[in-house]
C-alpha cells in the first residue's frame, strides 16, 4: 500500500514537471509553418516559389545550426527583417527549428 502511494505520488510529480522542460518540436508542423510564413523569403526545399536574392535557404541554415533550442531562440532575436505577423508561438518556433534541423544530412 505504501508503495502504491509512492508510485502515484512520483507519477504526479513527473506529470507536473513535464511542461517545464522544453518539448521537442514537431518537424511536420514546422514544415507547414515554414512554407506558409517563411517561404516568401527563404527557399523551402522542394518548393518552386521564387525568393529574393541574398536570403539564406533553409538548407543553408540547416548546415549552419546544430542546436534546436538555439535555433528556436534565433527566430525571435534581431537582426531579422520583419517577420510576418502573427509572431510565432514558442511551440511553433520549436516546430520550425525541428524541421530545419531535420534537413541536415
Ligand atoms: C521578409 C523576408 C523574410 C521572411 C518572411 C522570413 N525571413 Fe528569415 N531571414 C531573412 C533575411 C533577409 C535573413 C538574412 C539576414 C539576417 O540574418 O538578418 C534571414 C535570416 C534568418 C535566419 C538566420 C540565418 C542564419 O544564417 O543564421 C533564420 C534562422 C531565419 N531567417 C528563419 C526564418 C523563419 C523560420 C521564418 C518564418 C517564420 C523567416 N525566417 C521568415 C528574411 C526573411
């Protein structure tokens, strides 16, 4: 009986602790966001949409970055040209970062 109570208590603790830790992003959702919000400027692999010169492609960004959390943070740090509104939520930033890093070979 004591053991059951302890187990329930620790499961409750883990469940309560989970939201604090950053959950990994979802690359599928991130790709959809990137196509919709970023594809006017950054080349999305497989997309035929024309983009302006001088903007790094997502393939190039993927080669440069290795850490998903740092990349997610970079998305809301200047310098960056005006991002399309609405601003990405924390969840969306992690999704986009996870998708970009999934492009790494
Ligand atoms: C209006 C055009 C535009 C849009 C829209 C845009 N970007 Fe950018 N982005 C740029 C330009 C230009 C640069 C390069 C100059 C700079 O770093 O400020 C850049 C730089 C970046 C970098 C840094 C690249 C590096 O080498 O470190 C990341 C990451 C990035 N963009 C991600 C995104 C994401 C994700 C979106 C969509 C949510 C997005 N951008 C939407 C124009 C745009």
